[in-house]
């Protein structure tokens, strides 16, 4: 089951939720301030068998390191 990251639009708190693929996250609330409807964040993922060279060689639109968490530009 994937882990999705969410950010509270009220307090800015970030938290993770294990959800089945296809679930929308409707009905979630922030565990810190209990505000409804947090925003789902886009996260990078780990690919089994990847090496540090693969990650460092990725091109990133906002930094030169390639490890800022954004998916590589194709």
C-alpha cells in the first residue's frame, strides 16, 4: 500500500497516510490542527536497485543536485 504525503492548508503541517491506490483522501483532516481537506503533495519514490549515481545524475528543474525531491525532467 503506498504512502502519500499531505500538507495542511491551515497550519502548514505535513503528514503521511497509507492509502490504497485510487483513494482520494477525502475525509482526511490534519492530525495537528484537525483542519479538513489537506492537499496531497507530489513525492518522489525510491526505485529498488537504484544507485547513488542514478540519483545524482538526475536533472532537476530547480537545483543542480537532483535530490531536491522533484521528479526528473524527461
